[in-house]
């Protein structure tokens, strides 16, 4: 069997399909790269990384194959010999590309690509919804005669993985925060092309302890721009903790983990809608989106994001929209696609399938680790013994109370301008010839070395800190965990340190011991402040 791919995106689609042949030793799979795509380099790299056996295009063209699978109608596929099945490489046939095939038609429905001398060249057109079949019959009746509705294998993997949502969120470090996924297709009308600063703007607007951001890019955009330039372009957002999802499998796991999606006109949002996630539009219109397509209908019904500071209002409005109902226009036969495809593929092969159950596999856990911010711009408000803190990326335009930075991770400029400097103890670090700092010694040294710093904090454990304030002196902090429904939640101790710093600065004569209430993001905890404990002072960092 030959798998013919033109791009990484098409390859990823076909990899979701191949489990239909699991357990059948009669089937050998070879891959070939169809020439002519601007986005083929990443496909080739992915094939090499997977360990798949490949054929040169010349060898594929000269041989005969028992079955050929492809997920794009473009390229010289007509010269291949053997029964051929064509699958979509997206959801819904929503876009048309200028100067590409027939005007106002997506390539998957376009006779320009689907016919040769008026005849269909594929033996099977596998579609995800009856509406797609009706549209194909309208634009290309000869191809529609060979089409059948099988469902969407990628959606079925997402649905099969829904039970692993908490595992994905744990791998991403999300916690109780709201994970907002930005999705961008490729091309001049994409979110990243039209609003390239949006990830950084949202990273600066949204409190770190309440929100987490992820960006899901079309594989073509990964291929076109490359990881080096993407890292540079997105540096402010990445430094603030943005997750840039990998284009194979990880993007889908991030979508399962997400609480809401901000999208352009790309079809990724239809998968989020099918999962029941709130969707917010960020598409400013243009010529690519086809009227009355599933994505066009979705964008008509969901709120739009006019500016980065309107996200929370848009999110509230989006939660009332029945996105699952809207996604039904793109996906039929849910959870059935592999069974349907196995029947069709083995029919073309002229074989009886092995008696092996085929089911959509769960997505693996994400492996991309978001950067932990080295510094925060902190907004704080104090009311008696209750303190509320919100921590933002340092490039925020929000009004803030102070800058807090981690030693020795923050750069020198941030450290020299910070009112709060903290360090996390590392109990598993090997002993060094020069010795280690105690919490008492390190906090005193920081106040000596950094004149702007008002509070130095050694974070000893998730519930225990030693702080040294310029006027209040050394103090011990104990943080009570927040328990709800048998679930124990803890804030980032660095956020609590900023809260204590704000309270000490606003209290004329602080007299520990004192019990404080700290609101940090979505979590409220009780904090006990007392004169420094000897065990805290002597704690080795």
C-alpha cells in the first residue's frame, strides 16, 4: 500500500487513518512525497522521524500498488497506478484560495483537481458529512458517484481522548487556570498574518494565575515560517508562558485540554466546537471563507474578539452558544470512521479484513513544556488583612504595584528593577565545593546587592517561605492549602510572597503573628505570617 503525501498536514491526516490496518501482516505500507508543494520539507522530516519506509517519487510512479491513500487532490497523483482513495485534509471544505483551481471552490470539491478528461481519477472519495456529499454532487457529479460518507478520523481521536483531559492539563501545567487556545490557519487572511501581535497582547492582558495561553498553528505555517523564526516572532508571549503546540497530535491534545478557543476561519475550531468548547471569532473577513460553509455558520453565531482587552466579555458570551450543535454541520457518523474506512479500503484491496477490532487511539500527552516566567508585573490591592494579587507578563500595559523576579533566572535588568526577588530551594541539588546558602544568608545578601529590592524571599517548599523585608525584617510564611471536594489546591508561593510584600508596604506597623487572606488568580488561601522560625533561617537552599 502506498501513502502519497504533499505536506505535513496531509501526512498527519493519513496517520490517523492507518490504524484500520492494525493486526494485518498482509499489508505493507510505503510512503512517498508527491512533488510540487511549498510545504513538503516538514512532511519529509516527519517521515524520516517516524521510521516509515519510503519510496522515491520515481519508484512510486513506476510501480503498481494494491491501494493508494492521499489527503490532497493536488499534484501528479494521476500517474500513480492502483486503486486510489482520497480523504479530506481538513474539516468542512470551508476555504478557497485565490488563483488556485476554480474560483470560489475548495480544492476538495473542485472538478479542476478531481477530474481528468472529465473522469474522476480516484476510486473513493471519503467524506465526513452528508452536506459535503451534496456539495460535491453539485460541483462535480462524476466524483460524487464514487463518494461515501465515513466520518472524520481526527475528530474520533479527539472524542476518544476526552477522558484524558486532566492528564493533558497536568502535562501542560494548567492547573485550575482557564486554558485559552488561539488557532491560526495559514495564508494572508490567517489570525497570525493579520493580528501577529495578538498572542503577546493577550499574554500581557491576562493574569498569569487565572489564564494559560496556547497557540495552534496550521502545519503549513510551521513549515513556511520555521521554528527558529516562530520563536523569535512569538518571544514575548513564549516568555510569558505561551504553549506553541506541535503540529502532529499535540495540537489535538491541547484542544482537548482547552477551556475555550479564539479562532480565525480555519477548520480547527470546528473540532473544538464538536468537543463543546466555547468559540470566539477573530476573523476580520476576506475572500477565503466560503459563505454558508460550516465554518462560516459557526463564526456567524459566536462572539467576535474586537481587541485583546475584550476577551473576558467575549468568553462570557461564548459560553452560552451551543457549539456542539453547530459542529454537527461538519461531522456525521461520529466515532464510526475507522470501521467505515476499513470496509471501504478492504473492498478496494479485494481482501477480507482480519477479525481485529479497530478503534480510534487516544492522543499522547503533550510534551511541550511552557516557559516559566522569570519575572512578573504585579498588581496588588490591600484591604485590611485581605490582599488580592494579579501577576502579568512584564510587557503588560495594565497598572501594576511592583515588579517581582526570580533569582538567578531573571535577567540583570529585571533583577535590578524588582521590588521583590525570590529564589526556589533545590533540595536535590548536588553539594558544591563552595557550599550552599542558607535562607537567612541569601535573603540578607540580596538586600545588600540590590538596592531597589524591598523584599527577598526564599521559597522553601510549596507551603513554606522565609521573607526578609527592609523594615519588617525576617519573617516566616505558612500557606494553608485550599481543599475542595477532596481536591487539594495550592497557589504559586511566589504569588503569595508578592501579596505579603504588598501588605507589609501598606501597613504602618505590622505586628506578626498575623493571619492574612490572599486572593491569587482563581484561588483564595489563608496565609500565616510570623517572626522567622529558626528552621527557616537555617534552611539550606
